[in-house]
C-alpha cells in the first residue's frame, strides 16, 4: 500500500511538470510571435542590470514597509 505522503508528492510533481511544460510552450510561442509583431507586452528578453537594481531597491523598501508601486514607478520614470 502506498503512503499518502508519497501519493501527494507524486501528484505535486505531476502538476509541477504540467505547469512547467505549459509555461515553456507559452514562452516559446511569445518569442516566436515577437519577431512578426514586436510589442512591449510580448517582450520576453532577460532583464538588464538597471532593471535588476530597480527590483532590488523596491524589494528593500517593501521589506521596510514603504511599498513597491510608488518606488517602482518613480525609478522607472527616470530611465
């Protein structure tokens, strides 16, 4: 007889594989469509150093309880 925890972990692993497969298919479709119709909504490039720095600063402020929306908007306006 199978342990319930083993069954739960197997189900979780199967759902994770299904999610990763669907996500990969969606990203490949967007990247393939991006060449035909470039749009900011389908921009699937990796973030640059500036974007990573903005994310780090806003996450730090969010940890302090300041929030992220206003700081992100203010920093991205300056780019």
